[in-house]
C-alpha cells in the first residue's frame, strides 16, 4: 500500500469539478487489495480519523474532498474481474474506469446502458452517487443495473449484498447479517433522483447503499447487468429560431415511432458558451435540441418530418464516425466550459439540479424563465436533460452581493421543484455543498432518520463526513 503524508502529494485528491477550495487531509492511502483497505480502515478507526473515499474526481458537489482526516483512493482497484456474455453480467473492482469498461464491452458486442457522460469516472463512484448518463432518458440511472456489491464497513466487516436477498418488511425494517435497520419514513420520489438515502416501502437493502455517497461503507466490488450492443446511433442538433424546444420535445415524447436515446436542451446562453469551439452555431438561434437515436430504416425520415414543422435556423446531422464524434463533442464541451468559467471567476459551482414529474415540467420551465427575466444582471445559462424533465440552471455571480442574490433565487426554485413532487438533486448528489437543499426536501425529521441509519451502519462515524448532511448532525 502506498501511503502519502506530504501536502503537495495530496493536492490532486483535494479537488473535483465543484471547485470546492476547503479540502485538507493528513494522510492518503492507496491500497491495492481489500486486505490493505481493511488495514487502512482499522488505522483510521483506532486513531479516530475520518476517512473519505476518493474515486475519479468527476463529481460536482465536493463528495470526494475531505475537510479533515484521511483519504483512501480506490484507483488501484482497477480490474475487470469477469464479463459473462451469456448471463450479461460483469464484475468489476470499484476503481475501474468507465471508458476502459466500455471498450472491453465493445469488443464483446455488449453495452453498459447507464454509462456516465464523464468517461473518466470510476464505477464505484457511479454506484455511490447513483449516477445517470448520456442515455438515461431511455435506460435510467445506475441503480437499475447494479445486481451485487461488496462493501467494507468501519467495523471491518465485509458484506456482500445481492439484489433480491434483503427487503424491508411491512414495518420498514431490513434485517441482514447481525443488523436490523429501519428505513426512513420519507419517500424518494419516483423520478430521476440522487438526493439522500433511498427510501421506499419494501425496498431492497442494496438500494440503501447505492447513492449513499460514501457515507455508509467502502464499495470494493460491483456486479452489473449488461445489454447487447446498440445498433449504430446518429446525432442531430436542431437550432430553433424561436423558443419552441419545449413544444418540440413534448411532441417527441408523444410519438409512437420515435424512441431517442438522448434529448438535451441548450438555451441561447449555452450556445454562446460553445460558440468559440463551434463557430458554425447560427448567431440568432434561441434554443437547440440535441437528439441521439439508434439508426433504422425509416427513423431518420420520421425525425426530419417532425423538424420541418418548426422554424429552424439549421440542423446538424452526424451519421459517419467523424461527424458523429464532432456532435458528441458539442454535447460534452458545455459542462467543461462551464467548469472552466467558474474557476476563471473564482466561484464555487452554483447550479440547480432539479428534476420534476412529467406533468410539472412545463410549469417549472416557465418559472425558470421568470427568474431569469427578473434577474438579468446576473449571468446564467439553462441546459440539460430535457427528456427527463431535468435541467441544469447555472448562475455565474461576480461578487458577494450577486452570490447572495443567487442563493435566494435557488431557494425559490428549489421550493417550487419540491412542491411539484421533484428532487433537489437529480444526478449530482448532495455532497458537502447542498445540505440545506436536502433538508428543504425531507425536513429535519428526514435528515435525522438518515443520521440514525449512518450511526447504525457506521458506528464509528468514519466514512464520508460532511457528505449528505453536516458532521455536526452526527
């Protein structure tokens, strides 16, 4: 096991895409196997040092950045243990890079549907945050594909939790090994959601750990479900002269013939952020919709027939590998440019990650427009996963006065989303930056119930302190 104690050796582990600046640690462990992980956990437990698990660093809420204590990186747990084409299952160590996994699957004509946009993410981090990916409009989030996990607890116990083995009874209790856990009384909304501990009547134990953001234990191994490789996809980007994107997407969803893999929204400001990289973006376009779909005999004609009913400036089509990659880059470049811009202006990432049920989306979309109209002095952009009723609302405050104003706007928007049956975090988790948002969603009682579960499973208060809820609540 590699152990590092010099500050300069740990700096790269004290950052992620959140731009959180307060990270610090006194030791970094880089184990190569589970035996060394158990040793590191025991050392932290004996010295009463909190331990933060570090994955790929692609998170946006500071989840892997410790505010004190130790870091344990799973980067050397990077083996794909097995891929079974017959059972359509794969077993991976938690430090496997998604891009490496997808490459191996491609060679076997298989596919992992919830793969994240950030290909340098680790599979363990995806499970810990219930990550969603490029194709989650059609296939859903990570949770639906995780069949088994191996977890090491702060006690040193090693649990193998298989889906379908442990369920909550009618009183809300889950019994497993020598433990009995009562699930929270709140309900996780039945939409795209990555906010706090999962809770549903009759729920499976494995779902408590999925999305727990490294607060309950350390995931070392994951078994996931696979599907056959998709047929060759194509991409279209439709640039609208008028604000017709919402209506267009509604028609797509009602269609019986169209079944896209991905539907993404870009407002005028988003297109401005991409203009330097893609100078052919039409200057006057108000919005754009990015579409990815599997190629079939008549499907392209169906799309073109729908698009022709709308006032558009241009439509980009990527069918061959070169043009497809260019349009894929168009989708991926925006989050990169946004993160760079936050660093440039010296601000933490200030972004909303709300998702709502289908029937509530038009209302919250219009609510966002009203917020923007009433606060035009603060730079902002709106983009994201419109197919899943989930947009990212980013503000770029330039001084403390604007930061305070943005904080107030966020509370207004979050309350609106929650009252509509939505979630305060659809895909990026809570981490260290959205505690108060989660309490808005579940109330003090809901947070207290999460804290109780944390203490029961992690009695030493070792893992992931300040993720999901503040350390002061433990």
